[in-house]
C-alpha cells in the first residue's frame, strides 16, 4: 500500500509542475486577490453586541444602557462582567464593545460640566470599531436631547481602541482574504484531479490497477496539503509586507489551524471532483460553492448576527465561518487554543465528514 500511495503522490506532483494553469493559480491568484481586495473592501453593519460594566447602578445609568440597547446599532449581552473579564469577553467574541459607566455617573450629571463614560472597543474588526464610535456618538446625542441637555453634550465618551488602534481596515479584511483564498485555491486545485483523469484517459489505467479508492483519495490530497500550506505562508508574508498586519499570537498554532482548514478545503474539492464530468465543470462548481458563500455568509464581509435567521443557519455549515474566528483571533488578539478549540473541533468534524463522503462517492469505474 505504501508504494502505491507514494506513486500516486509523485504522479500528482508531476501533474502540477507540468500544468501551466495550475501553476498560475498557485502563484498569481493569491497575490492579485490579496492586493485588490485588501485595498478595496469596506462595509456597514448592525446589531453589534456590547457588554456593560455599571459601577453606578442607578436609574440614570440604566437609562443610558437602554439608550444603547433600544436601537438597531447595538445588541446588549445579558452577561454581567467586571473589568477583569474584558479580555475574556473580547477573546471569545461575545461582545464587540464594553460600556463602562463610572460610580459617580448620576451625581456628575447635575454637578459636573462634563460626565465621562468609557467605551472599550474590540477593533480587531476595524469596520466594527469605526462604526461603534459613530453610533455611540449618535446614541449619546439622542440621550442628551431627551434629557434636555444643550450642546456641548454633558456626557462625553473616552474611547479606548484595542487590537487595532489605528483603525486600519486591512487588519480585518486581510485575514479574511487568507481564509477565502485558501479554500478557493485548495478546492480548485483538487476539484480537477479526478476529472482530469477522466478527460486524459488515465482513469482506465487506474481502474485496472490494484488501487483502493482510499489510496487514490489520500494520494491526491497529500500533495495539495503541502502546496496549500505554502500558499498560506505566501499570503501571510504578503499580508505583513504590504498591509503590515500584525501577528500577535502563536505562529505554530496558526500553522496547525491553517493545515486543518486546508485539509477541509481539499476534501471539499475532492467531493466536487467526484460528481463533475469535466475540468471546466469542476472549476465552475468550485468557484460557485466557495467564493460566494465564503464572501457573503461566513462573516468575511457581513456580521453573521446581522443576517436573517435562515442565512445564519447556512453560515454555520461553512468551514470559513470557523476559520475566520481562528485566524483573526490568533493574528490580531493573540488568542490561544483554550478559546479556539470549539472552532477547531467543528472544522475537524466537517473535514472528516466531507472526506468520508468523497471516498464513498468515488467509484472505481468509468461513468
């Protein structure tokens, strides 16, 4: 079995090196897409989750909290937290903002010229950070109008921007582009493997050889795992050279999680190849099944909480939904495995399921 498997792996590497189209996909597409999309994407959002640290605990402070929660911009998280919980809340992505109301909030409304309220912002998503500042200012303006306060407003904010103090949108979009490119390129390369055998006529040779479907699938996946990992490293290097995206977490952990995501993407590409008749058919199916769902439904562009419930359910089936949380957490926040293991476990389960379906669908016969 080992010799047969090594022969299949060697054969796949030879195919890749001789296939100009595959080489162009490997070398040019990641660089072009990360440059174009990294500079060109910006979006709006709603239902930003926020938590509250209310040291005042007065009717006035509760009225301020209601002013934030009773609109379409913010969504109050019911969890009671302290200042020591802020890092945990942001690492788990349970809130994008923490509103801190000081103990002297109520008295200062009537005695002080300016009442200060602090907002802690998770700006690893720079788009969220930008709109939190804009929306918070608008909420406070309306709150002061209801109180009858004349400009300048009696309550002012003291924003403290975490993870992305310069509010660079590239910090949010570039890690997302890595997720998009990895699933697109990995699935695209593997989706044409079996269909290429059919078109070139080499499938007949495989059919008469003593090769098991599991050996064929594994032999075709392993070379692309190596190539996918190299593509991910290339994209990461360009992301840091061009956009100066930070790497605050563990690089070995990111490498491990990226390998897992590549495995899922390759398995998905193999599944497509087992149901496609031609290489063009396989490429079309791959593009439609990876770019649009990942772009629109995984949290790459739009917050999942802002989507209709049916689309939120669809997003939970996408591998990119979980890898986006992983890569943004590791790169921008320094999040560790203790917080990311649920996403990693779901990714692994998706990969095993897709690979099992691919092996089952593969038939040792010509259609």
